[in-house]
C-alpha cells in the first residue's frame, strides 16, 4: 500500500488540472531531531513549487507539508526536502521508516544549509548502512533535465568557498537520495529579499531545483 501511495503521487504530479481544480500534490519538508534547524528557508519550497508549476507543467500546492521522519504520513509525499545547519539525529524506528519510504519509491533531497554535512552523513548511514554517498558526474541525467547544467551544481552561496558537489545514494540502480553540498540551493529558492541574491543566481538555483524534481518523478 505504501508503494502504491507514492506511485500515485508520482503519476499525479505531472498531470494538468483545470483552472478551478485544487492542487493534487504537495512537497514536504522533513522534520528531524538533534537540534538542527530543520525549519530553515520557509519560503524556499513554495517558490520552487511555483517555478515547477510554471516551467514543468506540474500541479504542486504551494503550501508545503512538514513531516516527521518516523511518521506514516511520509508515504503521502513523493518528494521530500531536508535542510538545516546543524545536528541531525534519527532513532532506529525513524531510520527504518525513512529507509522503507525510499525503497518503496520515495525520494529525499538533502540540501546542506551550511554545517550539517558530518551529521547528515552519519544519519543517512544509519538509514542505509550498506550504501555510500557517490558523487554524481556532471554527465548525470539530474543535471540534464529541463535545464542543462554542464558543470554540475551551481554555486549559490560561498560557505567554505569550495566547489559545489552532488552526492547520491542508489538503491538497486535508482537514485533515492540526492545530497547537495557547498551549494545551498534552498537559500537560492527563498524570496529574493531574504538573502539579496542576484536574480540570475536565484534563477540558477530554481532551475536546478526543477531538474531535481523532474528527475525524482521520472527516473
């Protein structure tokens, strides 16, 4: 049943609705323990949803959901976003729930908002102890969806001034988790007056976000 719920959400995501029909799908923000600010970037997902609706023909509700790692509600969302600056802790039950969600067809995008790298890697190792994050080459299809990123992830914020990297966890050949590091897409998705990013930088962030969404639903 859980797999069916996720599959149904994927089919709905790219369907066209009449002007008066309610939106059928919501993105979700992952709520976790440990002290990290999982609630960061409150305007990011609404702006990404609007952008995807405009350029991908999706039908996302711009009012995103907040879902706990261990909740059965997780299976109602085919695209889940995770961000923050600090510590991330999953209990055994939460790790099992997230694992089953991802194996069952779900997708998790993790965006390091600066400072969560060492914590999220440990947390995801608890979810998939047999897997390692693999850096995706620039030729990977996630960079070649609606928009073409020949050099991989765009650099949105300075952080430690390192090149941005995109890492993936693959389950039976399917990308179930995409982790964007030294990039900060979520800040680029936020309202422009939040970070005062130039419009071209925000556009690159939104385009890459749309690529991730499209790849997640169509791979």
